[in-house]
């Protein structure tokens, strides 16, 4: 059982932590970044590429935050809290992967293929023809789904060219544009949950419209991608690149005090260490902001529940993932196929967005029964292991948030998507990190 791959090559887990006696002040860096998730790494890499000396300070033993992996001792595997999907429109993500020579970590569809299943119609797929422009191919493919008609074509045009209200919910907007029921049920509702991690009756229409316009601009944007390895290993590739640019990474260190002295921002850790630099960037989730500033109201967030199932038998889904309609599980992932594991058994994962896990046994039974029907089997064998991972605060919801009111000297790069902005995703985190870096660079020039 190899626990080491998720640690920098050649280093043990303990060596990645940099320790200093309490009260000792470190060498001055140009910029300190609080939080070592994707936003923090994106910020650090951007600043280091511009020649700044940077330190990332992370509270946890490992980098990655919500996009991290943990070691599952029973199966001897690193697994993600939940599988992540990307879309081709994630241009900041693609750019960061390219700059880190890490494009190979993501498998991309050649064009959008969205496999779906429901109890009445069985398996079918939304697969716009790549030979036609997407603006024509998508409405055509939607009209050809079982139970659909060309009535959805004018509705798609109204969704694309009409203006969603800033304070409208997705339900209100779809009613206003008279979106046909089947278009909502099979396409817009699952998309809203997947992209916004929020149900349509409260999700913000303006941001959802932005998702639709961005994701379906062309075939390259609309295709889906997934990581070929556990996310933690991908994060380690980004961290390795950051280190090669001179970025110092300090883990196991929670910042819980900030002051500003003689033009320097001073960050104080829970062990009393001090870090000082002319610039500091906060990339922590807003529910950890109270450690950097006076207490603030925590913005609304939603959970995501992931039901991981391992089987001794090799069970394969017909696609690497399938969207469920009218099912409790929303996305059914064949993790073994996505990560190309060659073991004899299989690892499947059922994801439920905007849902807080209840009784584990019931969730596992329900997931197995839905998977069996998708695989057209009477019953699945009993899983040899299962684990329900509920990330209580998975994403901050799109709302008109107040400015975070951080102490002087700290650049805000935190998650607070406003109406009209893209929702909280990998892309939003990487873009935020880059924007934080650009603000620091602008300050350096003054
Ligand atoms: C289960 C799940 C599934 C998801 N699926 C998708 C998906 O399919 N597609 C997609 O695009 N997005 C998805 N997301 C969203 C995506 O993972 C997040 O938006 C993104 O990882 C957030 O990155 P971040 O760097 O902003 O925050 P985080 O990942 O939360 O990183 C912040 C870091 O700051 C550290 N920290 C906090 N306080 C302190 C402190 N005081 N001192 C030092 N360090 C501190 C934390 O330990 C953490 O590591 C999913 C999220 C979850 C949870």
C-alpha cells in the first residue's frame, strides 16, 4: 500500500512541513499566500512566473483543499472527496495546466457527449453532431432526445439571447421564457445542479445564463473532461512546478492573526511563527475568514455527497460517467475507468449535489440499486467496501455578497461569486488566484 505518491518526489510527508521555533520571524518574501488550494497555487505560480519570491501557507498536512484526495486505508488507494468534471470552457484551468506541463492529467472528450439514464427511457445520450456548428447541433440533438420535439429550439434561442434578471431565480427565468418541460427536466435542471450546486428554485438566473453561454459557445468549450489520476496527485504536479519556480510551501500551518507594521503584512500562525512580506493574498474559503479578520457573516454554501463503492468484481458502467434523471444519484462515475486502474475490482462513485448525507446504509443501498438498473442487472453484488463522503460546505452559492472586509495589506482572492459571475468551480478558483496575483503585481508597480 503506497501512501507516498501524494508527497513531493523524493521527500517524505514530514519533510514537506517547514518548522520554525515559536516567535521566530522568517526571511522576508515578496508575497505570502494564505491557503494552498487551487486558488492559492494559481496565485503562487502566477506571481513566481513574474519573478516574485512567494510562500504558500497551508493549514492542512497536504495541499489541494476541496480538490484534494485522502488515503483510503482499507482499499490502499488515494481517492478524491468527490469526482470532478471539467468543461472545455475552463480557459484559466487549461492555461494553468499548460504552464505547468500538466495537460496530460486531464482526459478530454473529442466533443460533447452526455450519457443519461432514466427509469422509463433507459440509456440515451445528448451528442451534438461535431460536423455542424454547435449553435445548430445542440438544439438539434436536444430535439432528438426521446420524448423531445423541435419546440425546444425557440426556447433555446430565448435562453441564449434574452437577458436573465440579476435577482431572478432559474425557475422564474425558465417560466418567463416558456422553456418546455422536457427541456428543463432532461437538460437545464441537471445542468443547473451540476454547475451551480444549487436547485433551480433558488439558483441565480443571471449566473446560470452565463454558464450556458460560456459552456455552449462552441464544440471545444462544451466538451467534458476528467482527471486521469486522483486529484491529489494532480495537485502535486502543480506544486512541483511551483517549487521549480522557487515557491516555498509550508503545510501544517494555520494562520490565525494578521497585523500590518511598517509597510509589511505580518501573518501569525497557531504556533506563534511570524511570516512577513509587503504583500499577502487570502485564498481561504469565506468560512475560515474569521481567522484573518474580525468575525463576519458566513455566506450561504451547499454540500455535496459522494457515495464511494468498491466491488471485488469488475463492474463497468457503459460510459466513464452517466447523468441520472429522476434518480437520487445525479452523477454515476466509473472511477476505475476514469483513472484507468488495472485492478481486478472496481470503484464506482455516486454523486448527489446540494444534498447532505443522511443514513449511510440507505444511501449505499439506493446507490447500488440505481447502479444495477443503469447496468441492466437485477442486482449488484454486495460492495466489499463503501464510504460516504459528505463535504458539508462544498461551494459558496452565487449571491450579492458583501465585500469581505479583510485587514489592510491583504488582497482578497476568496470565493464569493456574485450574480452574473460564474459559480464556484475549479475554474473560478484558478481565475480568482490569478486575479489576486494580478492585483499584487499592480501594487508592485506603484
Ligand atoms: C465534492 C466536491 C465536488 C466538486 N466537483 C467539482 C466539479 O466537478 N467541477 C468543478 O469545477 N468544481 C468542483 N468542485 C469545486 C472545487 O473543488 C472548488 O471550487 C475548488 O477546489 C476551490 O478551491 P479554493 O482554492 O478556492 O479553495 P479550497 O480548496 O477550499 O482551498 C483553501 C485552502 O485554504 C486552507 N486554509 C483555510 N484556512 C486557512 C488558514 N487560516 N491558514 C492557512 N490555510 C488555510 C484550507 O486548508 C484549504 O486547503 C467540487 C467541490 C467539492 C467539495
